[in-house]
C-alpha cells in the first residue's frame, strides 16, 4: 500500500506539533490517560483514515484503533512543511555527494511521489531531521561569530551562562550541555532538562580542559554545577 508523499509530509508536521516533538514509541496507559501514539502511527493511521474511501473495494483494509483521532493539518503545519522544503533543496546536490546512507534514504523518500507504508517511519522523522540540522547550523554560526576567542577557565566558573547545545546520551541517561559564558565555552553532564538559548546563573568547578568537537575551540568541562534561571 502507498500514499501520496505530499499528504504524508503534511501529516508528519501535524504529528510533530501534536506530540511536541518526535515520539518513537506508542505509549498506552491502563486507565485515565489517553494513548500517546508515536509520530509514525499518528501518520499511518491518519493516512489510512483519510484514504478509507479509496480502499473500500479492497479485501484488506488498514485497521485503525478505536481510540485513535485522526490528525488535523493546520496552516501552521503547512507553513512548517514549506520551510522544510526550502531546507531540503540543498540535498538536490548533496544527494550525489558524500552524505550518509540515512540522509540519502531520507531524501529519496522526501522527493518521491508516493511512499509505501513501510517507509512512513522515515517521513515521520523528517520534521525532527530538519529541525536538528537547522539547530546545528545556527549553533556552528554562533560559535564562529561569538566564541572564536574562547579560552579556558582554571578553577571555578560563576556568572550568567547560555545553553548553546544539548545532546541526550542514552547509555548514561543524561544530557551533555555545551554553554557559553563571557565568550568562553563550557560543558557539563546532568539528567536535568534545560532549554536551548535560555540563560542561567551558574556556579561550578572546572574538572578538565577539552576542545569543542566541531571547531577545536577551547572548552572547560565542569562538575558540581548549580544553575538558577535568570
């Protein structure tokens, strides 16, 4: 079974909005709380719902859970999809170059007229894929423009710090944060969630000196970190 990719892409941004991000797994609860469907299932069941009439004469029809409510695509979702189209145009050229197999698969599905059901997972991830790349692009630009003269701290850190990047480390069940303070880069680990581009009063001790992976800029690794929102 196949669906038009254009429809699936609009549904993918609706799913991203409804779930406030990308949910890989569906979570069902025993009572009270409604099911949280994964982005993939939100899209697959919604596409099946909207294409039921086309399937009326088929022997096998897609099963849809009784508690499922089909996604409603809004103007906000359509605008997000148009913005993603602008970003994905760069892959028209990059797809022939040295990019990962996953990126090639993502672009192949994105640029196809129709998408089979077993590829909906790639479509479901596309909003997160585009957002990740845009965030990374902005991060690198900020490092270049604002932190090119970064230097090490020797003993302790105190002042106002801004969160520049966060990465979830599954094995450790913690976030790695890279932040900026007075034009200098610092990093620390924690299981607490902090928002990108938010500012906090920080006190911390310097654990060691390191370098930012992408730019080799000096970066101080911290421990005993205490943050209080400004």
